């Protein structure tokens, strides 16, 4: 199987310093925005030669895509509490941390800003969401196996509803997200989905 992202030149996860390069890429994206993000700037700050980056990624879009999808910084921990309700509450907490965390919130906003209005970067958002959903699918598979969730329910719809509620609360309304909010949003979303 070829696990390359669009624009990557080689299969695999990247050079030994990949996580450092990804972190620098995301830091620079948050600091200076997409237009001023350069492979040369990433190489200089990461302390690697730009040829190392170009050996793995064809351009800054490929590098940014790899950083968004493969960076440990933006990785969500998939909860396993023993119940669908508990897992989804844990997932909401993970999303809140991603959108409000000191190290991640600026990156999330900058990444969305980079994709907005740039059709050639739409694949970044699709790759990021598809990668996260593939990890979260275990929550729904376990729930179906336990008889908590109908098999016909599309996991992406539930995740979209949860993420949309968190996004609206955190980014648009700039309101705090309490444990009660996490419980309420999960209860509302699950209202018509349970077995």
C-alpha cells in the first residue's frame, strides 16, 4: 500500500527528524501564516538542510499536509471508557483541548485559514478529517458490538455534530466548555442514534 500524501515523494512517515520538522512547520504556520511559510524557513528553524525536506516532500503544501496529518501535536487520543456515551464525552474533551490548548489552538486556526479560499489545499482538510475519523471509528465499532449503537448510524455524522458544537462554542461564541456542556452535547447528538 502506498501511504504517501499528495505531493510527498516517498512512502513512509518521513526522515528521522519528521516530528521536529512537523512541529516547526506548524509553529511557523501559526506565527506567520500560510503565505509566509517557506520550506527554507522550516529547514532553518528545524536545523536541517532544505534538501532533506525536498527529498521527502515536493513543496510546502505537501510538507504542511504531512505535518497536519502526521504530527503528534494534533493527534487525538481515542477514548475507551467502556460506553459510547463516555467515549464521546472523552472525544469532546479532546476536541476542546485541541481547539483551546496553548500549543494547538493557534495552529488549528492558522490551518483553517490556510485552507479557506485556496481550492488547491482542500485535500489538506480532507486528509486531516479522514485520518482522525479512521482513529475514532473504533469508538463506534465498539458501541455497535456492545449493542449501544445501531449499525446503520454513520460515525462521521456524529463526529461532525460533536465537532461542530465544540467549534461553535469555542471559536465562534468564545464561551467556556464545561463538563456539563460535553454531557449535554453528547446526549443531544445521541438522542436518535442509540439502539
